C-alpha cells in the first residue's frame, strides 16, 4: 500500500501542490491528470523520494521497491544509455554475459579457460540474481531494438527512450510503479505491450498520463491536480467516469452559482428599495411617527446589508466556475481551397542515416482528407513527412495554391535548440504581428501576462507543444503535416485541438499513436511495415 497524506510543495512564491492525500493498494492504478504545469511530475517525484515535500508525508513499507519511469531525457542527451538507464543495462548486460559464458563452459578451450569462465559465470549470476529472464523477455516483447550500452541517449528516438525508461523501471522487479507519461512516442504494438505490463503487475501503480484510452482501460481511480488551487481531488473509476462526474459537478456548481447570484441581486434590490423608501419618508414629513418608521426601515436595510456581506465572505459561498478557459482555444483559419488534388507523391524512397526506410511509396492527398500514418517506432514515419516537406528530388508534387504547415515532433522536445527566444519573439518572427496582436494570439494558447517573456528553454514539454501549435495556427496553411500533434498536451488541450481540427477545412496527414485521435479522425489509414507503405 502507498499512503500519501497532506503533501505540499512550493516553488518560489507559487504553491504547486497543496494537501494532496490519497491511498493506492495492491492491484489499484491511480491515474493522475491535470493541465500542463499543474504539478503532476512534482507530485510523482515527491512520492519517489527525489524531492522533499514542504508538508505532509509519504508512507510505504520499508521493503517497497519503487520503479520510476520518468518523462523526457533532454538533459541527458550526451550521456551513455547505460548511465541514463543503469538498472536495465546492469541487469541485461549480466544476463547476456551469462549466455555467452554458458557457451564457453560448454566448449572450453582448456582447463584454465574453463576456470576463468566459471568464475566469471558466478559473478554474472550474482549480478543478475534478481532477474528470472523477465526483463529480457520484456525487452523483446516491447519491440525495442538491440540498443548498445554506449549509445548516446540523445541519439535514441523518443519511442526508444520511453521503452528504455519503462524497462529500467521494471528491471528492479518493483513492488510500486510510478509512470510519468509512459505512452509518449510509443507505437501501437508497444502500447499493446504496455497494456499487458500493467495488466500483469500486481502492485500499486501511480500513472501520470494524458492518454485517454490507457486511463480508461487501466485506471481504478483518477486524481486531478488543479493548477489554480494546487489542490488534488480523487474520483473513483476510470477517466470516462471521472469526466462524466466532473461535468456533473461543473453543472451543479454553475446552477448553485446562478442561484447565489440571483439571491444576492434580490437582496441588493430589497436593500435599495428599503433605503429609498426610508429616505422618502424622512424627507417628505416632519412627523416624528413617520420619521421613526423611516429609521426602522433604514436599520432593516443595514441588517440586510450585513447579511449580504456575511454571505459574500462566508465559507459556503460558491465561487464562479472557471468554465473551459483553461483549454487551448485553437481555431485554425479557414484554409483557402486548393483544388481537389493537393499532393501527389511517389514513387518515393525515404532515406535516413544512409538507410532506406521506405521503398517506392506512392500516395496522394485530396482536399479535405484526413489521413493518419502509423507504423512501428523507427519505421520512417517522421522521415516520410520530412521528405514531403522537402519535395524529395521531384518525387513530391503539390498544387500551386497548396500551403503546407508542418508540425515537427522535435518541437516538443525540451532539448530542441531550433526554438529560441521567448513565446512573444517566436510568434512575431512567425507572423507579421504587433506586440499586442501577438500577446492576444498567445493568450488563446494559455500564454498570458509574463508567460510571454519566459525563455523557451524553460518551458515545459506541453508548453512547447502549445507554442508550436500557435505558430502553425498563425501560418494559415491548407495542408497540415502533423507529427504526433497531441504529444505532451494535457487532455483538455487534446480535446480542444481535436475540436479545432474538426472545423479545419483543408487536408491533413497526421503521424500519431493516440488511439482516441485515430478513432475520431482517420478517414484513411496508412501503415509503414517492413519498408512498405500501404493503406489499411
């Protein structure tokens, strides 16, 4: 059992988490949701013991082994994989060494080589004694290639980093799993593997995620961290149950707020009417009787005013609901029509790093089509989008009026150096906007006040994604090439983006592994498999 009581954390002058309390038992999965920057990762780090809380406590048994899969490894780009994922490579290295030594023991060259191999075998077995082959089996099941221990973490794809983080968390045979955005950049087969891992794990799980399908399939309760109040509230059930309950509570709060407003206006009208009556009586007569009546009315008005002030300051006062203002208000400009046939590609070879990833790809895009491209990590999806953007030596043809808007997956990476300056300077460089217009535009993407002057390198993953989307919206493209557009976006922002794309009247080619997004948008579905592009 994991028990968190009254946990609080403050950074500078901002309260990030306040009085968070929850319990997660064996077999339970707590899904943690909230807006980007609301403190979800901070909460997970405090539970993991990486960050000391300012208040409250985290309780678990002394024997608890925590498997913690972090989100993002931008700060480790130049580190070796075995340094970034030490538990995994220590274990896997020992397991692989055991296999090699077993072969040497079976066919020794001489007695000395046998003795040396036997001693090394005992050491390797001791290093790998906590594993029964499960981690190596998980490595194979995840679809991860044979990553060398000395490879730079920055040279790995986002999907490879996520898989390694998950395998590293599993390598210690944990009794408690803490997962921070475990589906980021995972392909569909890897998502199915992760589903199996969560289904088989018997301990408690705390799962920070914006993947609605994952939360619906696995969460037994949802913890929402509110960015405004820093409070964390728990709702039993999966994400759909939480969303329905939140909508119900939201409507109830609006109804209570409207009733309160009506009551306050009624009391205010009554106070004004009484005051007016008292003043008229007092001014229109010199009769002491009527003057006393006027004073009584005036005192009644004072009593009503005091009661109104007590209600306004009272603990039972209903605050005005925030509505949906926390959502990204992304509205794509109407795309100027570009004929029925917008793009023709092929036969097209997609080459990256000297290796041909896709052979003889041929496809076309018509006006208004929504096409989703899927395939395993590393199969060439991003490279295909880049080839389309580059024109690829005449194998890609667009109509004269086609305006391409390209959202790169790398723009969400906190280590990306192509995005510099501040959100304000980024927007003014992307479109001919005055400072006031740029500020107004950024406000639609939740950048307000001093946020617009925050250095881009200090933005969170989700904030970077919102900024990248803002640049795209300003461009007014009529053919969108989107590479993992929902990566790092919180759930309300994903839903707002989907609503905006629903209203978009141009064409789209989207690389995504977001299962809900695919269900909603894919009119045509392309897949890259074994170097071939095919429609499924």
